[in-house]
């Protein structure tokens, strides 16, 4: 019975580690397969190559192990409740991760982290500190729940980073767009110029807007979707200003410089607010970390003398 439990735990841990490695490789190198195909096609230019030959030239991991792991991830992801699918999809879009990681894969990673951490904790407690199965199961379930929520923390961090990057690049992008519009370009031409000269999170959103416009969607609808997708209030106000200018017949050459100046004012005000909060934030490390160390250094030598005096009394 004991050997069977250990073998089962080893199997679960092994599958979890393999799936985790596949998920990390997917996040860090999403274009690996495309580069591999281009390399193979470059090596075989001028010769007739079948699809099977291309598949057989790939590594054993890509041909056999990776499809099994991704199928496992998708099956695990389907076990999660479906009521938060749209909300999670919106978060992945806001973080800019939807092209690399879909909702099913993300849910599969959540279940994977929960199972992996829970299995590791249960195995460690069972092997090194044997106790009751109830205690082992309780600790494993608690830490498994923590592991289940770790991808949510990571996703929130990615969303915050991307929103800050969009907000940081927005005023300069509006200035460049205003110059382009004054030179005779339209809104789409100005956005295309920004995309050709920069590479940041805002450029990714502009590129998606231009792609949607080429597919037949109106520019204003694509811009409104960009505002909802980023979740940045400044981008939403910029889109609303463009929409209002279009409806009232106002030239966007007058709107863009005003919007850029307002963005800079808002960014300056936010920086001043953060600077005012610094004194309050420094209070906690001063009271709980620095002051006790200073008191220990200053009053430490006097403590023995004070103890002797009190003892003699």
C-alpha cells in the first residue's frame, strides 16, 4: 500500500513538472515553432519536401511529448467553472497575453500549480515527517489552493506593468501623431507612423487597431475596443475625445495636442501625489526596522548597568 501511494505521488509530480516546463516554454518562446518551420524550409529550398518529413525532422519533444502535455493542460482547464471565462479573457487581453496563452491553457496552468504544490507538500510531509493523513491532506490542500491562485497574482502583475507602459508612452505618441496630422496625414497614417518608429505596449494596441480597420471595422469602434481592452482611464478619455471630435466635425489636429498636454498634466499630478505619499510609506520601516536597531545600538551597552542597579535596589 505504501509503495503504491509513493508511486502515485511520483507519477503526479512527474507529469506536473513536465506540464509546467511546457507552459513556461510556451510563455517564453511563443514563436519557436514558426522559427523552426522557417529554418526547415530554408534548409530544403529547391527540393520537394513532404509534411511528414518536416514533422519527422522536429525533435522528439515537439512531436510526441508536447502535444500530450498541451492536451492535458486543456483537459485540466475545462474542469474549472465557466462563469468567469469572459472576465479572465478580458484580463488576458489587458495583459497582452492572449496571443500566447488562451483561457483554457491559463486555467490548466492554475490547476497544474495547485496539484503540483499540493503533491509536493504532501510527499514531503509524508516522507520526512509522517503524521496523520488528515493533517497531511489539510496542509497539502491549503498550499494547493495557494498554488492555484499564484497564476492570478502573476496575471495581475502583468496587467499593472502593461497599463503603466501604455500610460507612459501615451503623451509622446500623441505628440508624434499631432505632428503627423499637421503634416497632412490622417489618424490611421499617424498611428502607422508611431507603429513604425516605436516598439512598446501602446504600439501593440495601435497595430491591432489598424489591423481591425483593414478587416473592415470602423476606426472609432476599433479605438473604443482598444480603450476597453487596455483598461487605462487616460486611453479611454482619449478615445472619447476623438469620438466627440468626429461627431462634432472638429479637426483631430486640434484635439491631439490638447490631449497630450492633459496627459502630461495628469502624469505630473500623479508623480506629485506619489511623492507626498513617500513620507507616510517610510514611516513603517522607520518605526519597525530602523528605530529598533538604533535603540539596540545606543541603549544596548547601558542595559547591563541598568540591570545591576535595579538588582542592587
